[in-house]
C-alpha cells in the first residue's frame, strides 16, 4: 500500500499526520491510546491526532 501525506504536524515524519492511500482510503498516524476503555480487536488500534489536521485537509480541499 502506498501512503501519500496530506497534512502533518511536522516535517520529519514522526508526528501526527493524515494520509491518503492508493486504495482511496485515509490513514492516520498519531499517538497510540491505551487507556480509552474500549474493546479494540488485536488487528486495530486507537490513535489520537489533533482535530486541526482534519480541518486543514478539508479547508485545503485535500479530502
């Protein structure tokens, strides 16, 4: 799968970011949350990103 970065918090690639995939889906990179109280399947994860990333992508017509 190919990821194309849409928006992110920094330029070094190790910060919250929003990507579009070559499958037409979105992928997020963020801090892994473990204290959320939800049951999450082993093949999934809950991550946290700043809401501003989504707003910026929408504002800039990236998604």
